[in-house]
C-alpha cells in the first residue's frame, strides 16, 4: 500500500473518450489518485454514474437544462452539483494536484485557465486552449508555477523524447497522422461524404467533432499550432507525416541525423497514463506492441489537394494569433453545419479559408480579445453558411 497521500484530481470532460479513458487508468491506481471533481456538457446520466463509481465530491453539467435531473440523480449522495458554464468554471477552480482538461473546442479555454490557476499540474487534452490563447495559457502557467503536460498522443510522444539538454541540436519535429477514413478515397467523390462516414475513424474512438477534424486533417493542423506553443518551435521546424497504423506517434529529428520516436499501440490510455503519472510511468493494462506480429509500417506525405484544412492551419500559424482564433472558430461552425447535414464535407475548408481571408487582425492580448475575435469569426462563418 502506498504511504503517500492520493493525488486529488479533477476531470473536465469526464464523459468523453479522453475522460473515460483517464478514469479507467485511475481505477487501476486507486491508491495514487482521489477523484474530486467531474464535469460534462450534456450526459447527466453518465456523469452521475461516474461520480458514484469514482467517489467524486463535486460534479458540474455544462448544459443547465440537465441540472435538475443531475441533482435528482445524486440526491442523498453528498455530491455537490453545479450547473451551467459558471458551474463548470467553478469546478475547474477546485484546488487539486492534477486537473485533466478534456473539454472539446474553444469552450474549454475558460475552464482550462481556471485549472491552470488552481492545480499544481494540468494535463491538457483541449488543444483549442493553446490554438486560441497559447501565450495567455503559458503566461498563466509561469505565473502560478503550474506544470503543463500534453495528453494528445503526438505531443505526449514529443514530450517523452525531446529533452531540454538536446534542444540546441534539434532540427525539426514531425507529427504523425493516421490520414483518417478518406486517405485513399477518390477525390471526385469527397463532396458526397456523409457525417456517418466521417465519424467512423479507422483507428481511434473519438467524439463526432474530433473525428470530422481527423477526416479533414484540421485536427493535425490544430496540433501543429499546439506543438508550436508547447515546445516553442517555429512553423519551419514542424511538419506532418501520414502513418496509417498509428504506431509511431511522433518523431524528433536531431542535427546528427538521429530520429527519436515514441511507439505504442493506438490506445489513448498510454499517453494519458504518462501525463497522470509524470515523472513516473504507471503500469497500465493496455495491449502491448508486438512489431513482429505487425510486420510492417507505412508512411506517406499528406496530399494538399485531399487535405486543404492542414494547409489552412499552417497558414494561420504563419499569420499569427488572430488568424489561429479565426481558424478554430470557423472550423467549429463549419463542422457543426456538416454534422447537421447543412454543409458538404468539402465545403468545410472553403468556409474556413473565406473566414481566414476576411478575419480581423486585431492583436490578442487578453481573454476578452480572444472572445471578441472568436465571436467575430463565428458570425462571419455563419453569414457565409
């Protein structure tokens, strides 16, 4: 039995794929972690079940319409129930040793900022926080002495193999991408892709929005921007390689020609466990990589005509912070319209490109600036729709 006190942990976005995978890891190490807070946006029933299973003392449901039902489901348990965006923000501000931020989209920015101010360590799975407000998030981490740990498999892989003492010998970093479900689909049929096809990812089990982003490779573009901030790398030192098997999660190239990579089965519990246990490695019950059984791995350069969203993200990275906010906002609006059947798959990139071309270039210095730029880009995207 561990002689150390369990680390208090909160999970923002507990009912999603990252949140449930994290709770699976935590359940394998109950002597090391104490779940304090859990949040979700809509799934009140699952949130209540997770709170009871893992002994959370606080829960928050983002959609206030589900607050009464959640409160009823947890009546008599002693669990403190919060509702609405303010409730999620309050839960994010709980003083804990570790906060896992896994809320999807720009909605995760404010809770992430609260977590940075309240937690000793923040395990970040909300890439949009850095895409929209990277300098602000990093400045807050520095001010509060908060350690920021990447959860995305690619950034977690880089974090594992990019050592501080070797930074001056670094040439470039390559993020790998599965290529999604349409890597080999004929280009002339891409306009006919349905939402059901786009969310059926061949390797990862993810939410609808992230699955669509993977299909367009916007997800990889957002990850390039995230890597820019996490590892202080210019656009010229970041590139992408398609790797359908999702075994090599990223590569770090050094000046002597060495290329270091982190390999593992495509299971998010691996990077999550590394973020939760850092600087130690937790033993986790996951499938083990057997290269002899796998036999071979494949790699190819991304096709710009097939994946224009990747190029748009690279363009936004070169343009600067206002363009990154506009890129994310326009993409969220366009993807939502596609999932609702109001926009063709190939039109997602067109909407984003049009917003990038017309977006305001006002400087981003505060969270209010981020909010204003985000709202303006969304309004422009809706007008284009």
